């Protein structure tokens, strides 16, 4: 901890103070102080890129992210004629039960998450297992912006501009063995910084686990994201590394990943373990298959006003049928929900 | 009317929350999905009001102050009003006035069925909450209004099915509810001590 690489840390030390301002501002101070804090931040690459979208709070990007960001392929995948959800809504209406079960809890509590340093374990059926510092883990990958619909299993949805890279690129790097059939992801377990993991009444057996079939993970739409809205991921959105699988319900897109395992058996995922009749392994967005407690035929596209509710029909595979329907030919989607 | 100031205070205290929430939703403080927040808060508010209403009989026994009973009907009606708003909010903001979908939900979703049962019981209690019904139903009135305990059970079950990952909040409400019901078991109820010795005539006891 005491020895630091001068090149990267010099820049970072100066950012630590604004970070604390940023956190206390979120909880306590008003917009005036926010403006002051933002204007006092040093001007740098990510500040310019954040301006791609309106009202994006500047963060303090790790140096590896700031270095990679300028070469991002912007708008590599987009949505037609659908408005991008405002940054404020995408960052203040979250399900991230490690930080509390209310939608506002993650924004209020995730400031405690320490995303630097961060390491990712890659293990299982791979030729190159190991624990990688995130900056090393990220080195081989070209960042792309992917603007995706996000459909929550709770029947609300958003449109979010992610920054990440296809999982297929990772799978090429780690050298799969022939036994690898599934990919399993694990979220950080750290009750000290994650208040939800301290609750004695939680039904979740931490850490949070998700998984994909290998061919699903190889689909070009499936990405690992490190940023959104032209900046690094805010903590409450799953910093510093998360999964985004746009044709599946949001809970599949696991946040704050610390472990990626290639496995031969279908992994037991968190929500399956809690309520297998409600949350399946596949969790593909499907308007024809109801959740036992509510319909999935329609969704509230957020923001949805009180007197102008923005309710729309849910699309099969969340509108990504052309790209992913072939993955499931011959599979009974009613049984394999 | 006895305790006019107390009654008006309770009225204002119960009325102010939905107005505040509506204002917050209008002002954009409730986030991107204000309809859902309103529905959740109204539902929880109804449960809290029911628990408060049910705590007044034990409080009367403890303190001997008849003021508790003076506002009990009012609070019960407020609970009903919150449930009506909760239900209207659900139909407007969650279903988007899709009446055919309401039919589907009523047939297929246990937690909706339980919620509607609770609403129907409360409706029966609200309709018979006037003096005329009390006279008309005589001894049966008291029996009928024991339905409130059933409503509490239905409400808690309705909430339990909605809570998905952390039972802490639900457990708090359920324990308070259980305590209030235990206090009504005759062997327990007889032993509730009178903390304030002054004797007051109690017109009605539940």
C-alpha cells in the first residue's frame, strides 16, 4: 500500500479530494456545492467525454480507464428512436442489494465501495488461470460504446449507453479448455463496505452469482462493461466491472465482478437459489412468459411520469431477437424461463 | 364532541402524508418511477395505520384514557382511504388502466387476490362503521369488526409476497402485528396492567 507506481498514482492522489467532495455532496450538500466541486476538478480527457451526455456527474476515473477512453468506438451499437435514460435516473434507481433493497439505497450507500485497487480472478477450465489487477486484465481490450435497452424483471426498463468490450474477446485471451461449457461470475463479498451483506434478514446467500451458457457469452451483444455515459461506471452501477446481457432480465447482468470461472456444469445462480419458480437460469426477456407475480407483457420505460405513464409493450428478447433467437432454437422457453 | 383538538390533530396527521407524497411526485423528488413509489408508500401507510388503530384498545387498557377510542374509527377509515388510494394507484400507474390485465391479475396472482380480499374486508368494515350500523347489527357488529384482525393477516401476507430479498422491514411490522394480536388473547388481555389509576368510563370495548 505504501509503495506506489509514480506514473499512475501522481494523477490519482490529486483526484482523491474531489472524490470525497463528490461523496459528501451526494449525501449532504446542494447543487451549488456540486457545481463548485465539479468546476474545481482538473480538466482531463474523461471530463470532455462525459459531456457527450447531458447532466453527467464527473467521476474520478482510474488512470487505465482515462488512457483507454479516447480510443473508444463510440456508438458501436445503438437503439433507434428511443431516448436514452437521463444519467440521474440510471444512477439513482438501482437494484444492487449489496447496498440495500430500496432503489435509492445503492446511490446512497455505494460510496463505501473501494474500486481501486481491484483484482479479478479467472479460473476453472482455462489455460491461463490467475488473479489479475484490473488494469492488467483490461489491457488487451478495445472499448466500445453499446447503447442497450435494459429490461428489469420488475417490469421497468431504461436505455443506457455502456462502455465495455465483448466477452468473446476475453474468452479468446484466457484459452478455454474443451470442458468449458458455462461461464460463472461472482460479485465482491465485503460486508464491511456492503451494508446489505450485513443484514441478518437477507434471503440472499452472498456472494451474488450469475452465469451464462458459453454460446450466450460468445454472442457479440454480451459485454463486460467498465463505463457508462462516457465515463467510468459509478459504484452503484456495478463499478469497476460488470456484465451486460441486454436480451436478458437485468438481474443477470451481475455487478462489481471479482471472479470469472469457466465451468463444465450449469452454475447455480443467486435468484434461482432463492426462488427457482420465479427466476430461471436463462431469464430471457419474454413478454409471453409471466413472472408468477406479475405480467411481463409490458414495461414502464423510465422515467415514467405520474400523469404521463410511459408504459410500452415488452419485446421478445428485449428487441434483440435477430441477434440471439438462434441461440435457443429447439428450447422450450416456457420451461426454460 | 369530546377531544376536538385531539381528533383534528389526528385527522391532519393522517391526511398530510398522501398530500406530501403527491407533491413530491409532482416535484420529481420520488425519482423516475414515482407511480410505483406512491403505490408502495400508500400500501405501507395503510398497514401502519392499521397497526396504530389496533394498538388503541391495549393503550386504553394501559392508560385508561378514552381519547384513544375517540379516534379509533377515524384512523380505521384513514386506513381504508389509504388502501383505496393504493389500489387506485396500482390500477393507474402499474396497470395503466388496462382493465383486461386487471382481470388476469385477479385470477392468477395470489398476492393480488390476498390484497383484494383485504380490501373487501376493509370495505365491509368502512360501510358498517357508522352509528346506524352499530345499532342495527347489535352484538354482531363487534364480531364483524374483529375482521380487522383478518385484514392485518392478509395485509402482512400481501406484503410478504412482495418483499423479495430482505425480510427485515417485514419482520418488524409482523412482530408488532403479532404482539397486538397476542394482547387480545383473553388470558393476556386480562393481565394488562392499568398504569394510570384514574377510572374512566369506557363506552365501547373491543
